């Protein structure tokens, strides 16, 4: 009996996800957040290091850097997509890590980011929480042509779910071993430092965490994985219908898909035109009371009180602040019918026409 028991379904799930995206290894965690924490640790991110990410993301992308004592910097986004803007990416010799986020499932311009990373000897870890099944230059996100590792999330709202959970994929054996150590208290029975006392012997070699996922969750993930391609296909069809329905409407613009990629459409964000953006608060509440499950993704991370206490100020990433002012996410899930889409359009236009 191995000391750090992980059931067979976990290994199977890890292997299947890695195979699906075209990576060598997968290490599953109990959340996308702990997976990022593990990936940053595996990379060796530490006090005194700097990382760059986008403010248009869930706080975890940046927080995982703070957990390790790194300094987090934010790069502004593209006006049309909300993805990190490679033309504004300024790395330096202290930049150890760049974490681009494939916002809404729409791939970022990985090649341009990779060129900047290479010039500054920085590494890339992709936050693909929204992007399982998305493609960039014909290859799946997670195939790691431009990055060291990629994270996917299995939170209930994601493409496939394990209840809660996340995974890191990598092609590097050393990262793979460090990820496994990190999720199990930093404990191992291999590559020992001290002489072995006996068959029971194990060593804690790093200050790891209990970030393990369960066998039951991975069994669920495996059954969901069989349906993933059809889920993504349905999302893409729905997005196409939305694009057609909303063409030239007077109220809002739709987010542009990366021409070099295929979005997995975890979200379908719309961008309110100025006049309506000024009434977003009321519009949001009215849409909710009309039965539309709208949401906003995301409040720029550095506008959170915790980050403001670190010295971040409004105005840091003006394009993202404008994006936040205008963004609304409308219903997007694979089971939406044509009637549902008409309902969405009808309610949107009804509420917008009041302004």
C-alpha cells in the first residue's frame, strides 16, 4: 500500500486529458486554483521573482503568484477580445513567468507572447480554465508548443466537471514530479535524501499542500470527457447563431474570435455601446429579473481591495477598465435550443430598448 494513496481513476483521468490535448503528462488537483499554485511552484516561482498576467481574469490567476511571494504585474488587454495584448507586454530580466488567460475560451496570441518570453528568458504557463477543446493554429490548447504547462478547470460551470477540480498538463518530467509532490504535502517515497529506515519510509522534501482530487471525481470527469467534443461543437454552433442574430444591432458588439484560433466559448461576452454601458447596473438587474442569467467577467483583479492595499491603482490598464465597464456575459451552454436563443435575444432587446 503506497503511503500517498491515489486511486486508479485519477491516473486514468490524467492520462486521458493529457492525450486529449496532446501533452505528455497530467497532474490533477482539487481545484483550478490549487493546480495553478502547483504549476507556479513546479516552475520555481519564488520571492523576488516577477510574473505578468492579465487583469481580466478570476483572482486565482494572480493570487497563486502571491502565495509564493512573487511580485505580480498586470498587462492590459485587447479592446476587441479582452485577451492579454501581446503588443503591450513588457517583460524584463526579473520576469520569470507570463500567465496568459484564454479569456472566454478564445485563444490568446501565444506565438507573439512566446517571442517576448524568449527574449526575456521568461516561461509561460497557460491559464486555460475556459479553453479545454479550444485550438490555436490548428493545435489544441494544452499541446504546449509555446508554454511549459497549461491549466484546465473542472469547476461545475466549466466544459466538463469533476464537481471541483483542475489539472496541469506538461511535457516536462521534472515539472511532473514536482507537481505530484506539491499536491501531496511535499511527501515522496522516491529519490530519497536520507537513508531508508524500512519499507514504511517516506520523506517530506518540500512544503507541499493537500491538494489531492478524489477517485470519485475523476470517474465523473472520465465520463464527461467522452462528451467534450460534442459540448464544444454545440457551444461553437450556438456562438455562430448568436453572431448572426446580433449582427449590426444598435446596443452592443460581440467579442471577436481570434482568427488564428477556435474558441471553446466557455463564455459568450457582449460589449455594451457607450450609451448603454452607462446604465449597465440597471440593465444587469432588469435582465436578471426577466429571467436571463447574465453575469460579468471580470472585475479587473487589481481593483480588488486586497490588490489596492498592495499599491495598485485605478488607471493601470485603461483598456481593461473600459472592457469591464462594457462587458456582459449572456447564457452560453451546450443544451441551449433555438427557442432559448430567441428568448435571450427578445429579453436583451426589450431591456436595451428602454434606454
